[in-house]
C-alpha cells in the first residue's frame, strides 16, 4: 500500500512538471519576440529569409546605440504601448534612428503588439484587400487585423510630420502604410507589423505586400539592418545568443531529463535499489533446452516426445502404463504405430537437431489426429 502511494505521488509530480513546462513554453510564444533570428511564431526569421531571397543583404544588431552606415536601411520594431514616437529628443536606439533619418537615412517602422496572442486573435479570418494609392490597380489580399488599418500611422513619428498613406484598406480607405519625409531622409511606417511574423508571413499575399513595401525605400542590393534594441522584449538570453541549434538542444535536454526521471524511475539523492530478477519456469525450461542442444542429446529429446505421446495414447485407449508397446499398437491405427517406431529408427544419436525435431513434430501431428477422432 505504501509503495503504491509513493508511485502515485511520483506520477502526479511528473504530470505537474510536464504541465508547468508546457505552460511556460506556451506563455513564451504569447510574448512577441520580433527578432530577425527568432524562429518563434512572433519572430522575423522568415521575413529576413524572404528579404535575402529578393536580393537584399540582411543584418541585425542588439546594440542600444547601433552603428548606422550611409546606405543602410533601418528596420525597427516598436511596441505600441511603450514607444510613443521616433524623435531626436528621445534616447538610445530611437534617438540614433531619428538622427540617422534626419541626416538622409531611410527607415522602416513595424509596430508590434507586445502580447502576440492578443494580436493573433485580432487577425481577420478572411483576407483584406490592400490597395496602393500611388500605383492605381495594385492590390494585395492580406491577412491582418481589421483594426490595424484604423491605427494612427503617425503616432511613432515626430508630431510635426504628416504624410498621405501609400497603402490603404480598399473597403474603408483607412491608411495602412505611410511614407514620410523627415529632414533629408525617409520613414516608411506600417500600422501593424504582425504580417511580417513567422506565423502570418505565408498567409494570403502578406509576403508580396511586404516585399512591395520594402522596395519603396530600399532598392535591391540594399543592406537592411534590424535594430532590435528599439523593442522592449528583444533582449536574447544566454542560450539564445548561441543560436537556434543550441536552443533546440536545450529543450531536448530538458525532455530527456524528464524521461530519465519519471520513466526509468531514477532515485536522485538516494542509494540505488537492487532489483533482483526472479527466475521463472520459462527460464528454467530454456536453460535445460539449451544444455541439451549444446550436448547434441537428440535421443533425450526424442525420448521425451515419445513418452508424452505414448502416455496420451494409452490414456485414450484405456491401456495400462506397464503394458507392452505391441499391445498398444494393436489398438491404434497402423500409421500411428509406424510413427512411434520411426521416432527411434536408425542411429538416433547422430541425428541433427533439425531432423530430430522433424520426427517429434510428425509424431505429435499423428497423435493429435488420432485423439481428435476419439
């Protein structure tokens, strides 16, 4: 009873640990992580790969004071709840980008909801038509939140800047993407960057719209630099810094540890229990058979088969056990009597195990046929 309660406790503890791990992993995917090397649903690794496939050079930096070179095109993700605007009066990466654009640089701003689960739930079930205002007839069917086109495009820009939308929802004519002149540079602002995430970039024509947007400010061959310090949740951990392969190995190691603890029953911190294997009848029979096989004792095997068949036949015909074999043969069919005699026919000690087994099997079949006719 005590042992069963202990096993139940270990089982419940294992279920609790696995549940906690699954909840933690699920919560991790619910937090937006828009980094160019992130393979999470909210990551931008697929977007970065798409840009490379279209002839762009892609790089990323986590520095709060990124080094921006002439000719670079900055791709900055922003948290709508915490980032108010890209302004030279700010600090850190946002200030550096603002100064870069005022000096003639180009930047693409992608707002990202910090709660990726909330942003995902807002995405429309059916594609929404986006139409270009500068190229009549140019349209894309995209999967995006209907509310995204209603966001104020300029909330991230210095307040004295205004610009018409270059992409808008065809049904309600709400702006989705705007191109803004700032000093000598240009800012491309998108109202919601969720279409660039790994989960939604392959939905409808999201990838096509993204390539079209990027080409507005960055001709092919340009260097696109993802400045990840502009987002509040993009600081990678020690394991993530080593790359996705190491992250995968880390999760596999955790899973292997769980298997070792709860499947193999290891007793951490306690001495190992010595589990003695109990020898049963099957092991004994196998051992005896192996001994006879190695000794090539075909006579013993044939004698055992003969005696068993003889016992069953004598019981069926109601013949005493000490009666001679000749009297037994008079009460059974001639072919069965011949099989009994054939079992020990010739030099039986020189038979191979296969030949002896064939004789015993043949005798057994004839006995069963005789008994079934009863």
